[in-house]
């Protein structure tokens, strides 16, 4: 096998803050003796680009830093639309790449086509929060972690060689996995239903366990991820439970707990339902499926389905990273709860109607209908939670706490259409039908877009800007090329 290039990408819509992330990872690579070009994929508006891009230019990096923002993205999309020569397809293309969690990541897939890609969200940091006195894991236990109060002692930051941990396994056959990797069929989480990625209820401790099973030595590791600390990967309902549990809290959006790893070890599995795209790496040498183009937040669920096919494996690498929850430009908690409820329904419908998985896409039969029973189940869950909030309000120990609970209860009711069944069912049905229709159509056109970009990249670079910054301190006076890969359209 020839060694593939590795690209490091940071998808963001918070250009104001992304410079801190760039600095943290650039420093980790330098101290580890590693190097990789760093690409910032920015979903900012033109106004925010003009306001905050100067701050990114002042960041000093040892690794080459490139930027793909609103101007470069528009140039790329316009080129794709022109090559398709069918104006009716423009809406599908623009939906695949529109500013969003999934749309931004679809740009990263196109720009790293032919290479290995490691991706970190803009609120990740390249160190893990590890307990001071690690405990031994059970024979089939892959990791164990727990929630602790923010500010508590008993743990420390531990840095890892992030890039090398991915290079050890990503894009390689299982037979070449390092000897310290556990091997099995799949992982199970004691606190989550991984097939739907939904919580089983707030748990202060959890473990990942390996299920034994066949794992082909020739299977290629197409996806890998680090372990995650800081903000645990939990549902909005769990954050609400944490808010209700802490009788002193007056801000539902604040997070007063940290997730700390007690111990972990790397592993490779034939199937993977336990996936965290915020700290993931991908073998993009021959193309990958798109993230679902949707306004709902389940864009990465396609990879939980796609990774199940024979001949492909997934890995948890020998390192950990930390998520720092950033509420800047984040949806309110009640809106997150509504989104997760609709997404859980869609995940089930798509998973149970899955018809085909191929190299770069999936096909499913679900067409977007929402039954009365479906909507009633969602409403019942929201009303039950609403009742818990009102009950907590009645037992509040302070006026500030009482007002905070009352405000959250009001927001929850408003978000779920005041729990009016017919109105809720009508709006959810319309929303789901629109989303599913766009997803199905976009999946059909994706392989064609990959072909266009593959042949373009063989001759030319894609639109990007080399950021005028370097660690020598020359700043904007740096003589590096300011622009790369301008496409004529």
C-alpha cells in the first residue's frame, strides 16, 4: 500500500473562536513531532467573515493553515452546478453544501477526496481528562468513564499524539492493527441505545463493552475515532435531567459536570454503532457517502448505517480528546430536545427500511410519512418531561430557581406547539416529508458529484485561501501564496 496523505480539518461556524482550536492542535502536532496541513471550513456569513477573519490571520502556526469560507464555497458550488448542466439540479447541490453541520462536512469530504482525513470540531481540544488513579478494565471492557462536578479534583489533562494514533490504523487492513488493539464484532454502551443513538437515561458512570464476533483480517478501517472527555456525548434530555437534579442551578444551558475517563484501550470492530464525528478520522481515498443534507441534527447517522457493510471496519484509537461545550450560537436546550425527538423517529424509519449500501451511498424505502401514533409518542415524552419541570418548580428553594424552571417549562411547551396534538402532527409531518425527500434525491446525485471533483482534483486544486500566518511571527507579511486553486466557471 502506498502511504496516503493525511489532512486535518476543523469545521466551524464560529470563526470568532476557531483560532484557539487551530492553535491548540497546531501545538499538539509540533510537540508530537508530527505535521499535517490544517484546513478551516467556515460556515460564517460574509458579514461575520469580514468581522472575524482578521483574528484567524493573527494565529501563528507551524503547520500550513488553509481557509475555505463563504467565497471559496460559493466558487466551488457554482463550478459543480455548471458541470452538471441541469439547472433543476442546482437546488440539490446547494442543499448538500448549504451552511449546516452536514453541509460543512460535505465540503470536507470533497476537499480531502483521495486522502485520509482527521476532523475535530471547533470546540474540541487535543487532550483527555483522565482520572489520577486508573482502575483496571474487565476482560471485555473497552472504556469506563464518569461524570464529576466541574472543579473537582482527582483527574488531570493528558496529551496524546493525535495524528500518530490515527496513522497507526486509519486506511489499513485489520491485520496491520497494532497488537494492543482489542478485536471484536461491535461495542455496546451501558448508558445508550447505540442503534438509535439515544440515551437510556442519565447515568453518572458508563462503560463500553466489546461483543465478540467475526472480524475479517482483510477488512479496511475506513473510520476511526478517539475517545472523548469533557462534555459527554449525551442527549438533550440528559442535560435537562442534570438541570433538574441540581437544585442550585438557575441556567438550564450551563453545564456543571465534566466527563472523565477512568481508563480506556484501543479496539477495532467489524460493526460500529458507537461513533463520534467530532473526533473522527476517515479513509477518503476512494470517496465516502455524504452526511445527510438535513436541517435536523442527525446528519452523521448515515455513517452508522454505512459502516455496517462487510469488508469495512471501524476503530477507537489509543488517544482521547476533550469537548468544551460552547453555547455561542447554539440552539436553546428545548429546541435541541425537539430536534432529537424527530431525529430518533427518522433514524428508526430509515434503519428499518434500509434497502442497499454501496461504496459511497445508501438507499432506503422510507418516504417521509408520520403516523398519528408516531407523533403521539413524541408528544407523550415531551409532556412527561414538562410535568417533571413543573414539579421541580413547585419544590424550588429560591425565587431565581423557580423563575428559571418556569421559563424553561414555557419554552418547552412553545417548542412543542403547546402540546396541541393536531397542530403538532401537521407540522411534524410537513417537516419530515420535506427533509426525507431532499435526502433521498441528494443521495442519488452524490456519486456524480464525487466523479466531477475527482477528475478536477487530478489537474487543479479546489478553491481555498492560504492563511497569511506563521509561527515565525511575520503575520500578514508572510510570503506564502495567499490563494490556491481558483476555479474558472
